[in-house]
C-alpha cells in the first residue's frame, strides 16, 4: 500500500431514500484525478430520478471501486479519496483543449481496425467513417470522456457528428460503434395487436430550417413514465369550480404576516388541507390497485405530491404526513421543496411515497386541463388560475372569485358519480375556510 492510500478515506453512497441496488450510469472520475468538494463522482439512476454522488472534500482520487452498470445502495464504497488541494477550476473548454494530442499518424484508422469491431462494424458503410475523417475534426465542445476521445481519434470520427445517448447527452463508446455501423435498418411494423405503431419519421429539413434541441434529463425520465400511465390507466377528467372569495381574503391576511418571516402563504396549502379531508371521506382516492388488479390497497397515510415547474421540466416532490401539518407549516415546506426542485437538489426520497397529487397552473392561466394520473396513484387534482365571475346569489349577480378544478381519475377504481362527490366536497371545503379545521 502506498503512502497515498494510507491517508485515503472511503467515499460511500449517501442516503438515497428507500431505493436499493440503484445502477451507476456514469463514473465521472478515475484514479489520479483531482476533485473539489461537491464535484460529481458518479451518477445513479433509479426509476424515478437521477442523482450525482458529490465529493465530500477536495483531494485526489486514489482508486475507483465501482464501474458503470454496478448496482449500489446507501453506504456502498465507491472510491478512495486522499485529501488535497483539489482540481483546477478552469473552464471545461480550456481543459479539453489542453488534452494531449496523439501523433499525426494515429489520426488515420489502421487498415485492420474495422474487422476488429466484429461483423456489424465490418459491414459499416464506408462514407460513415470517411466523412468524419480529416483535419476539420474539433473535439473541444464534445461531451465525452478521455477514452471515448481516444477511440474517436483512432477511427477518425468527428465527435461533433455523433449524437450522445449517455447522461446529459454524453457520448459513449456504444455511440461511436453505432456511428461506425451506420443507420440501423428500419424496424418491421408490429404485428396486429402486438403494440402501438410508431409515428413515421420525417425529414423536416425538406420544408425549411430546423434546430435540434436535446430534451432535458427530467423530461427523458418522466416521458416514458407518463406514457406508461396514459396507456395503462383509463383516464376520465371531472371539472368543477369553487367560490374562494372568502378563503382568498383570509389567505392574503396570512400571507401579509408571513412575508415578515420570510415565507409565503399560497392557495396550495389550503388545497392540500382540503384534499386530505376529501381523501379521508372518500378513501378510494387514497388507494392503489393491487398487482393482480382484483383488490384495492387503501393507504392510511396522506402524502401529497406537488407538481413543481422547473427550468428543466416538471418534478413531483412529496409532502409527507400532510394530515398532521397546518397551513403555516405546509407553506414553509412548500417554499423549501420548491427551491430544492429549482436548484436540482431533490433526492429520490423527496419524490417517493405519494398517495395523491396536485398540479397547479394557477400562476400561469387556463380554464381547465386533463392532468395525467401519477400511477400507481388513482387520482390527481389540477387547478388553474382563479377569476372573478358574476354569480347569482338569489337576488342579483355578485362578483365572486371562482377557482376551476380538474380531477382526473382511474376509471377502473373510481366511477363518475364518486368523482363528482369528491370534487364537490373539496370545493365545499374551499368555499368556507372554517370547514378545513373540522
């Protein structure tokens, strides 16, 4: 053991909630690398979120104990770190430009290289590689590791022409191999009843200029989840509206006092309290179908998911034990989780265990929408911006502040009459804030 390893300490996977055996999708460092505190070391990906394991301190990586594809849990050692001064903080583009260049002769692929890749590579169309060769290759802006860059130089591949499929559009060795092989043959149409046919691809450049913008990671992860939910859950949406004139007056009083303490009181806290009350009265909405689809799992806890809009997409942190919290406590917690969501600091534990979800577009607008059920939950509440409307009070039309609500539900569990009763009960609670205390 060297002197460096004697002072090295193990860096372990931190608390990642209830998830176990989470796969590693990217290793950002290798032995000998210098890192700063909070630099990402590895990236984990569960079925609900990704998270980087940060370096606890500055120093030098002595040994990496894991590799891409390994599954880890809380407490799993991932590397040995010796304390030190850490890495330089020069911009990535400058560091990449300083990467040693191989001899000029290495820029041309050896004649025997293609057969070494196997049969698929040997049949790759010649133009696919030839088009990437030449002195115009520029690796400075490519998102790829040293080994991928070295492989690209050996085969004369311009990384600027390769689309990365790794985390954060990082180019992997598989991407280089796929580039060498050329376009894959068109997949055969699925047999009748075997699946939903894909929308045929089109060359949009024939009609005008286009720009390709990669999807943010959050949307890449949530897209298949939403698609699966939409295909498996028979969605129905019930619309109603609540007169929140008096409630909003009370909310503004609380909000004025809260500003002095550094937090805000929004309508969302009242929606959560009303939703919990409605869930207790109609427990089918706080349930999930059993895997066999022949019974309901009725949950005795009330964890409310709150859809939060971030620059990279929608995330749904969960407020645990919402039935035990008041308006002030909920309001403070909303401020904290919203900040964590916008900063990308939510952990997997922050987004699991929900029993019912609320999606609010109140700060944007709209009249109604169909929120997608967050399976395995069976219902989701959507709200849009409230508006002043003339309401008949028995003798005249009076201006009242009306809040539209949209309740989507799984029709296998909830029928239309039950959904209407749930929505009306929730609106009834919002129409008199005193009822929320019952």
